[in-house]
C-alpha cells in the first residue's frame, strides 16, 4: 500500500499544473531555438521569449511539480499511508535501482542545459539587439543614432557598463525600474541628459582612446552652404589643436590638456544639462598649484558653492554625444550637398530642405509625406521649369531628406537636435564657451582665455580659398560669410546659429 501511494505523488492538481506548464515551456523553448537557428535576422522578441520568459515558466513549472509532490507526500504521511520520515530508497528494489541513474542523468542534463541557458541569457542581455530593439519606442532615437555613429561596431554595454561585476549588477538593478517604467509608460519624452549614473569616462573611453598618446593637431574642413538661390559654397579649413601629451615629458598642450593628463579640472554647473558653468577649479598635478575661476558677471553664491559637489571633468563633458548625436537640419543638408546626395544646382535647395525638416509632424509617416509635399509644391509653383528639367534630382533630394528625418527626428519621443547639446565646439551650443567666454576670472585676476587661436587656426576659408598651407602661427583672420560688421566679435556663433536658417 505504501509503495503504491508513493508512486502516485504526481496525482495532485499542483504537480499536474506544474507538469503541463513545464512541458509547454519546454516544447516552446525547442521551437524558438529552432526558429533562432534558421532565422537570418535578429529579432529581439524571439530572444526575450527564448532567454528570459520561457526559462522562467519552465523553472516555475518544475518548482510547482516538486512542491506538489512534497505536499502530497506530507498529506499521505499524516494519513498514515507512509510511515517513513523521509522518502524511502531501497537499492534492493530493481525499480529503485533503475530510477536512480535515470534521475541523476536527468538532473545532470537539466543542470547543464540550465547553466548554458543562463550563460546565453547573460550574453543576450548584453547584446545590441536587447539594448536597442527590446523597448523599441523608447530606444528608437538612441539606437538609430548609434547605428550611424563612429561607435556603431562597439557594443552598448562596453560604454554603458564596462568590465567588472559591480557595474553589471548596478546596471541590471537600474534596468528593473526601466522595465517597469516602459510597461506603465512612465518615462519622460525626450529622455533627459546627461545620464548621471554612467561609469566614469576614464574607465571606459580610455580603454580605446589613450590621451597620453595624443599629440599635435588635426586638420578639419567645415563645409557650409548659404540659404540663397545659388546655395553658395563656403568652406572653412581649420587646424584643430587637439593636443594631449604625457606629463612625464612635460608635453601637455592643446584641447586635451583638460583631460586630467597633467591637470585636474573640476567645475560646478547651475543647470542639469551642465550648460551654465559659473565655477571652475584647476589643480596642477605636478606642482599642486590650485586656481579657482568664477563667472565675474554672475558668480555662484557662497551658499550654493558650499552645497554643491564639484564634478571632475572627463571626456563626456565635451564629447557629450559620442554615439547618439542628433544632427541639426543645417548640418545634415550641408553634408548631403557636399557629398552630392543633393544636387547643389537646384535653386534654393538648402533653404527649402531645412524648412521641410523643421516643420512640425506628428509621426515619421506624416513627415515623409510632408517633405514630399513641401518640395514638390515649392518647385512646381516657384520654379516650374526647374521642376520639369530636374524632376529626378528633386525626387532624389526628397528621398535623402526623408532619410535624414528618420535618422534625426522622432516625434513619438519628442526628440530633435535642439534637445541634446553637443559640446564639441561652439557653433550651435555653448560648448567650449561654457568656460572659455572671457568672463571666468581667478582671485589673482587670471582670465580663462577666449582667444580663438588657443584651440584652432584657420588655414583657408571661402569659395576662393587659398591653396597650400598657412605658415603663420595665427593663421587667417576669420571672415564672416555675411557682412555683419564687428557683431561676430561681440557675440557668439550659437547666439544666431541654432541648426536652422540664422
């Protein structure tokens, strides 16, 4: 009687439900494993089911099955059907001898499969597909920008988490709230920056970029086109004094001098986006000399200074959009024209292209229709001859503009170029001028320089630019493309340039 009852421990609703759940989850796992093997494209939802959802159901089913067996065993024990305190195993019983190796083999296989599954789950949760495609609506802007960035071949986790268990655990704990926020649609649109819980850039960026090995300058040409009928071309060829160096050789100079090579830079910002910086502290690592600079026109009050903790300047403070840069319409159209993706001989193409991109649209689909309508109506009404003669070039321009919109503007998340500051340079946002504005003064009267030549010199500019190399240290004097008198010296580029027509 006791033996027969013991063999029927599965005969309870909990164990049967667990067996059914485990069986369905197991069969589904096999199906999705097969599906992932034959699939040629990455699907985040298959990955979620395969590595996150179904294993949980399989494990839950097995736990229910065992729990039901245990509860049933205790019930039979209380009713006197079983007199053993613990489950009875008798190797003299042929059936027991057969079941033991079967159980051990099954347990070993399950442990092996579970271990491999956990390993695959770990790697899947670190994959680009998981980061970029799982929460499609939320992550679409960042994922799209990332795919078109210089870091497109670097996994998200290499920058957002980095090596080591501590930051992996911290990221997963943070991710739990993010999953909740997505499920209940409780997240800001657009996602605010900067992200405060990122790992220090020195432990991430400098795994590939080595400031001590940076020397010299970099030549760079900025290509601009006018908002006029002929789309006048105006390039500016500059020598960017990137610098860098090693304090051991006393060769620290240029823009990368800031990067804690020979000096420690700290600052306090008034705003969350770190665009208003009234207080800066510089500490020379070799001499120990400390210099504190404050905005002379609007200094930080003593009580605010005492309450704030200075931030140590790192790569992200200037390279604020290294992988998720949403470019302005002005920049994108200049780039498309110089690459001849848009024909510059089409009259006013720069102006009408920017106008079509900055119009308000409710969705990407509506934007594509609107861009087509704006350009078609404009050239049909104002330049009918051009519309007939260059119809294919105009169609190509419309296609390029639709692509530009899809890569840089996202109505569902309310994302556009002006929401995220790029602090490289000072053309459309304050960038360098957050500190290098000529107003930050130390107690000894030293001013943080706003001399343009400290960071770059002009080698050539304008449509009739000089050929060859400028041999003077100061380079050429800047010439504003449009005659605005001395106004360009009194203000800043970003006062007028906002990524659209000035």
